[in-house]
């Protein structure tokens, strides 16, 4: 694990993801965030074969901030930084960046480890917790993202 956020492969905004305003529809920002997470999940042990254990992960909460519009065929990468975890949950922060370097969107998630027989939130196997710990150790040297921990609301004077 490196002291840099995980970075996805390059992804391209597809024509069918464009809305009537001519930019990436809000739903597909989540697709890009999710595809990045899927790339990292393989390394963490949550790949497709993990389904055979009867457990999986669910997103318990997700906050998305739109920073700059993306358009058809824009090439992007998505980063993921692990901020924290415990035996049943993990907290991540992500950024979508255009290949030119500018920030398009941020996402912050709380993922839950779920025993599907309930379904109920359940502890992760020790092997996965150890992988998360190695990732957290690597990411702990990174500054906490300024946009992490934002909340929605209308400030009152």
C-alpha cells in the first residue's frame, strides 16, 4: 500500500450518461465513484468471489459534492482515501478528477459490512480488517481532505 490515495484506471464519460443540460447526469457521478471502489475492493478481498461467503458491503451513507461539470468523452480518474474503519464499517473519501487535473466532484461514504442472511451489519473477517489496517496506515500520512466531513444545511445568521 502506498502513501497516496488509491487511483482508478482512466474512465471516460459515456454519451448515454449525458443529460438534457449537456453534461454528466448526477447519477453517473456515483457510477464513477463506485467503479473506482470496485477496483480497490479486489485488493481488499471484497471482489466478486466474496459473495460466496454470504457477506457483502452496502453503502450506508454517501455525500456527493459537484464541483465542476463533466461532458461527453471527458477522461477522468477517481481516487479513494480510507479515512477510518472499525470491525463493521469503513469511511472513505473520493475525488473525480479530469485528466487535465481539475476537480469535478467529491464523494464521502460510510460502507457497512453485511451478513446477507439477516441482512445485518456484521464484523468483517480478520484478513480483511488487516488489509484495511494496512491501507489506513498508508493513508494516515496523507492530510485529511478539506472537503471531508461536510454537512448539508442552510447556514443561519
